[in-house]
């Protein structure tokens, strides 16, 4: 993380952290159907969500965010981009990964994508 110091007319200095923020462009998101995973490469690090597709349901089985990606909001941005792609295909989501299930619980707008009868 970078630190920045601001000087002003007073004898005190103000120091604060500048946290990197990663915006995900949907064009950067790849659905690798051969490996059955959504993936995005950020600074030579590959983040991915593994899945299994059955009928009109997509089972999201594993979320992998490399330690090299330091942005705290990256997982949410990544999951949102993946869910938007899945929604465009009119598929239901079945989150079997605890991290992905927690994301759905915190974001009510994606609960409509759950299959009928499935509650998280």
C-alpha cells in the first residue's frame, strides 16, 4: 500500500493510506467452459470461480482469489460480474461454496436467481 503525506500551513502532517481499487470490466471476464470456471487476470494473478453446469442450473463450487490481489472489494466486484453474465443466460445459481453463499445472502438482488425452493 502506498502512503501519502499532505503538507499544509500548520506544523502537523496528515498521513493516510491509499488503497488500490480494482474495477472489473465485463469484457475482461472469461468463461472458460473447458476448465469450467469464470476467470479474470489482474496483475498476473488469476482469480477464478469454478462451476458445474446441470440443466438450467449452475453450481458455483469454489472461489479462488490469489493473495496477490489486495483489494478488499475485489471478490464482491468479481462475483457481481459473474452473476450478471449468468443472469444474461437465464440460468439459476446454486452456490455450494460458503464464500459465494455468503455473498448471495448479503446481496438480496441475486436471491431471485436461486432455484425455486432453495434458501440460503
